[in-house]
């Protein structure tokens, strides 16, 4: 999909990046139920393109992507001036304290271990979006 044709569209608020199609759809559904407009991408290269040409209010990212290390995506987002203050939630099957600490150290605002409850994701997303809006005002 060519992301440049979507550049500047207002309907894209939350980027969901996960190569597990079933889980990505569950995440998308949970966010849609909360009144958000998620855009789902299944690979890291396309996610980099989307972040480069679009503006998102929140990123939900699996760091265990097959084509590009999710850590690279976190670093790109957190070093890109347009995304410095955009909240980022890492979702991962890796749940050790060390993994969580590393994710948060890289700049993630939250770290969820798969599987997680959709309500938990909605709650964390709401909190992060609320904080982010407060900072912008």
C-alpha cells in the first residue's frame, strides 16, 4: 500500500503495528470500540513509511517483527521531532522485567505482554492520549 496517498489525512490517529494479523485486528477492534481510528500495518518497513509521511496521536507496536527490529521503529519514532511527544505502547511476547525495562528505557510509555485484555489496552491508550492532549494545550 502506498502511504503517500494518505499523507495528511485526518482519520489516522493511532498506528497499530503487529505481524500477527489476528492480534492486530483485535487491537484495532478494541481501539475502534473506544472511539479511535486505528490504522493497522503488518510489517516494519511499511510502518516506517507510514510514520515518515503521516501524523499519529498514538503508536501501538509489536517489537518482535520479522522484517525489521521493532526497537528500530521505537528509536526512529522517538528521535523524529514529529513523534517525540507521541505516546508509544510496546506489545510483546517477551515479558521479563529486563525486557520491560529495556522497552521503557527506549522511550515507550507503556509495555504490554501478550496476551493482554482489550480493556487493559483501551485504558492505557486513554490515559496516554489524555496526558498527551494535556501537554499540547
